[in-house]
């Protein structure tokens, strides 16, 4: 049975309810490369580690988090260092520098001793990788393209890295994207790529007119739990906890349904946070029987308003980080407005909010800009759209947003 994992990435048995997703990912990797997309805390990184921890035959996974990287050369340095630490690839990587006597000797003699940090320092100091990252990267991945076992390169937070690079130098970002696409589609390569991100890569590149650089990737969203899976998750979570002595707690179907009604869309992480708050409340107050009143109190006082509510703050701060200029202001106004409604709202009504906030005229261009913004909010799991009407994707997020920002002026 799984254990609740709140701060770290759930792995092994703790990565719950995504067997179908993992099966589909392996099936697609037979022929395709994948763009794995989901907001933070949906289970995207957990899926990546599931691939890395349990590789299918003939694959050797390497996982790389590139969120802090701000230049293409640093990307190649990080990639080289990470691959070098894998014994399956080390010999070929060492051969890249066999004409550079000092560095070749350094790599050959440091196989088991050097850490990744030390290797990255040596790469920057004794090679031209910083100046010639394209050629080094191409040669590196070309050498590994027919390796046995096959390289499965899993890159997490790729859109954030591209965003960082684009802020510094848009031409360098484009160069990296086009180089990386050429590597992925090379006819002779046996390497497979899983690229992931918690901000939407498609909408990020659309703003830069660079969507064509990822049109070879199969887009796979990580979705919320189904209601059935969410119910199983709740029951197993409680069944795994000892409430008093050696007595395990069994939660009723009625209480499971009540929890699911409160949270709305069962986002795995938010559901785990809520269940953890319930269990902590039980233990701290020595409660042997949980009731609807207990659950509702925890939901309102802890999840929405208490210490646990900090969980939602990144949804707000992400708009300030990645929705630029008037888009960010308009997005916040639209979300403020929707947080105060108990029903879905027509697209035209939200368009009027967009126009007032941006001071744009009602014409085809402004409507296209508005439609792009709404698509982005939908792709980033803030909103859902049914028949040209919009509402919050998550009931919990809507209530939290209303508590914290619903009072702000919309216009």
C-alpha cells in the first residue's frame, strides 16, 4: 500500500493510480518522443521517475531537471556530466576528448571518484564546450544514438529553462530549440526523449513564434484522478493508518463521497494534502471516529485558510512569472471574477473584462489575443471550458482564490 508523500516526489508504490498513463508512455516511446505536460503537483515528475526507476528492456533512462539552467552551453554541460555518471555511456563520452591529453587523462583516471559538480567545473575549464555547445552536443548525442542499451533522456522543466534562456537572448533560445529538434528527428538515432514541464510549452513557444520546433513531439497530458481512482486512493490512505493501538481505520463510502465533493477535481497532490491534514487532526486530537463536521472544519480552516493553504500560492505566483505584461493583469482579473461566481460564465462576458483591463479595442486582433489567453489558462489547468462557458478547473483552487483575491477589483 502507498504512503502519503507531500514534499518529495512519490516513487514506487507511493506513485498511485497512474498505471494506464505509464503503460501508454512506454507504448508511445516505441516510435515517438513525448512532451509530458501538467501543472506542478499533478504527478508529472512522479511519472518521469516511474519511467526511470522501472525501465523497459533495452532502455537506459537518464533524468535531468533543467529548471535552473539559463544558457544552452550550461544545458550541454549538465547533460554531459549526467550521462558521464552512467557506466553504460561513460566510455563513449570519454572518447569525445581523446585528442585533448589533459582532459582525456582526467576523465580516464577519475571514473569512480569525481562528483558531478567537479566534472562540470573541469568541462568548463578545459574544453570549448561553452563556446561550441552545438557541435559538442551534436557529437555527444550522435555517439550515443546507436548505443545499447538505448538512451532514454528524460528532461524535466524544459519550458522553464527555455523561458530563462529567452529572457536573456531570444536568438540563443531559438538556436537551442532548433538544434534539439534536429537531434530528436535524426534518422539514425535510437535515442528517445521525454520532455516535461509544469508551464505550458506550446503557449510559451507560440508567443515566440517557435511552435514548429516541437511539432515532432507527441503531447501527453497528466490528468487528475478519475473519481474511482480517487476513491481508492482515499480508502487505501486511511486503511494504511493505525488510529488507536493496532486498530486500522476504515472510511465509509459516504465520507469518501463527501471528501470528493469538497475538493472537486481530484488533483492527486491536493487530495494528498487534504488527507494528510485530516490524519494529522485525528492524531493531534485523539479522534477515533471521523465525521463530516470534522472534515468540513479541516477543509475550511486548514486547507483554504490555514498553514496548508500555502500549497496554492504557486498558482498565483506562476501568473506573475510567466504571463507577461497585460496578459498577466487580464488573467488575474478574469480569475478574480470567476472565483466569485457559482456558475460558468460566457466567453463574451470574460472578453469584456479582458478589453477593459487591457484598454484594447474590440476587433479581430484583440479577440484573437483574448482567445489565446483563455486557451493558455485552460491548458495550464486554471480553467475548464464547456460550450463557450468557463469556470475554474478545480473547486478547491476557486475557493482559495476567492478567499485570497476575490475581493480585488476586476477592472
